[in-house]
C-alpha cells in the first residue's frame, strides 16, 4: 500500500485540547469535484433525502456529537449531510484505507463543514491516527463499518465509553465481533445492528455487493465473464448476490460452503457445490465472501490454474492468505495493471491478486450503487434518531425496530412508483385467528 507522506498536501494545525488536526484529507482543491459527485449520488437517494428534509425541520439529533467511521464515498457523504441536518455535530474517518474518495473527503471538509480524516491509500498508522482523531472529539453516538472504532473505544479510549449513547454497526463482520464482545461481557455501550436490518443486508449485501463485486473484477482485469469458471466462497447474503450476478453474465459458477443448509440452498439454486480444494483446480476467478480467514490458503494456491484471478469481497483482507502468498512467491510484480499484482509461484504458474486482497468492489470499483446505499443509510439515520431519542438503552446488541424497516421500505417503494395491497379488516382478523381452518 502506498504511504501517504508524499501525497498529503493538507495538514492543518492541531485543535485545542487535542493532538488531532481539524481534518486530514489529501487535497482540499478537489472539493468542487467532490461536491458534484455527492450531489449526483443524492439524486439516486430519495429515501435519505426525504429523511434529511424531515431532520432539518425536526432536529432530532440536536446536541449529539456523531463520530462516523465509514467508507468515505459520495453515498456516505449524503448520510453525513442528513445527520448534520438533524442537528448533530458530525465528524468522520475512513473505515478502509482503499475506499476513500479523496474528492469527497475534501468536499465534506470544504463544502459541508464536516471534519473528515481520510486519505485514499493511507498507511496503517495514519488510518489509526484518523480513528483516534474522531474519538478525541468525544462522540455521543458512533457509527462503524467493521467495528474498528468501537474496538478502539473499548481499549485505548475506554474512559470515553460511558458518554456514548449508542453505536450503529453497518457490516456483518462488525456485528459478529460486537456479539462476541457482548457474550464475553466485554461490551461497554449499546449497539444497534444496522447490518441485520432487512433494509440493509437483503439489498446492500445481496444486490449491492453482487453487482459491485463483478464491477470491480471487470474494471481491474477487463475479463470476459461469460464462459469463465467463477468460484464464490460463502453463500451468505453477499455470496448469493455475487453468484447470481456472475451467472447472469454467463459464468459457470461454483459455490464453496461450510454450512450444510447454505450449501444445499446453493445446490438447489442450480450452482455446482464442492470443496475449495477441488474448485481450486478448475476456476478462472476466485471470489471470497465469507467473513472468515484463509479461505484461500497454502493448500490451494499451488493447485490453481496459471493466470487465475484472486479476489475478496469479505470485510477484512484475511480471506486470502496474503502473507503466505507473499512469503512463498518467487517474485511479486506490483500493478501489472492497475490494482492487480502478479504472484509468480514456485511451480512456475502466476496468479493475480486484485486490490491487495481487500474488498474488491471498493478497491477496484466504487462500492455499491447509490440506490442501494440509500436504503442502508436511511436505516442508519433513522436508527441514530431512535437511539438519540431513547431515554435508556440496555448495553447489548439491539435489532433495528421493525417500524424503521417498514418506513424505509415504504418510502423506497413510493420513490420507485410501486404500490402494494393492504390487508382488509377481514384479512387481518383471519390472519390473527387460529379457529378458522378448512
Ligand atoms: N464487499 C462489500 O461491500 C460487503 C458488503 C456487505 C458485507 N460484506 C462482508 O462480506 C462478508 C460476508 O457477509 P454476508 O452478509 O454474506 O455474511 P453471511 O454470514 O450471510 O455469509 C457468510 C457465509 O460464508 C460461509 N463461510 C464461512 N466460512 C467459510 C469458509 N471457510 N468457506 C466457505 N464458506 C464459508 C458461512 O457459512 C456463511 O454462509 C462479511 O465479511 C461482510 O462483512 C462485504
């Protein structure tokens, strides 16, 4: 990953009472381009726009300090605008070093007055200094995409935890981590599992990840998907979306799984299901989407075809064992084409890794389409409002209230011009009764 020292142009002075600067972005000169991109995305985000307008009237977040650790993209910028319109003081950092859109980060600072700490390609130290900068602003509500901010809040910044009313978690991997913390009695703040809302994972993980993962692979490699053998590891929400989109483009899709029910579902959906060790020998393109580690590992690389593409769409860059691949490769050629590194194996074959094994849809494309993020982020905004208004929230992982889900889906349907039937009084009574049978 490139270091940021040479790239960074803007390092403003530190804030009073804090070692963190007011913001840290690549180049404020990009702000106008970022503004245009944010406004373009806004046109595809009718649900969030309607929430922003209501928030501006009602100010439900007044008095809250909202620290967000999210992918800094134009869709996220529109979520941050809605939260600010709701009266919150908002500040943000990146949840992934490779997903930051530098023009959007610049626009957030320059055009929307939202302190932002995010530079595309930032190294690990910079990444964590940005998370710290957000926590040093003492948030009362946090938002996370992978639980990195909350993890830091529980370790280095534990003294701040009692001021945090709640944290929203956007992704599967983060929710798994937070549930593990709750089970161990280690969780110190209430968390809302936004990821688990149907208005999030059904649409974002499935349709968003499905389309954008293929988009990332095509942008990085230019490969013809039709006729390719594609292995999708994991048949969860993301895997289902990826597999169905790959099939739609004409690929021969193989699924690998560890869960018998998901494996059966994949088989009945018409995909070949096999062990990775068998799939490794026949695939042209590998896509991991499991949330697990070393799904592609030392036992698989040597079996792969010459020229195979390896990509990951799971949250962390651990699904492909990059350390093993790097240590054992005879030669590594970086950027043989943009975002693609060639690993020359000891058996003489070459495999190509996309986006350094990080989220391929963000590293090699632009993440999810705005229409999909509209629903996830509408749910984020309304869950924040719910948490801000709550008198007391128990310290545990909370589900998103069903009324929020229904409102988000209803507004989205209205925006799409779709009408649906409603239950008659007679039907409601029938569905609630147990006495009437055949
Ligand atoms: N790329 C993106 O933009 C994006 C968006 C949403 C979620 N995610 C991430 O994608 C990952 C998957 O999310 P999801 O919502 O589909 O999760 P999920 O829990 O619904 O599905 C994961 C599936 O992987 C399977 N699995 C686990 N270990 C495996 C292994 N070793 N081999 C094969 N299968 C295995 C599980 O049995 C499960 O069926 C998570 O890390 C999540 O955070 C990425």
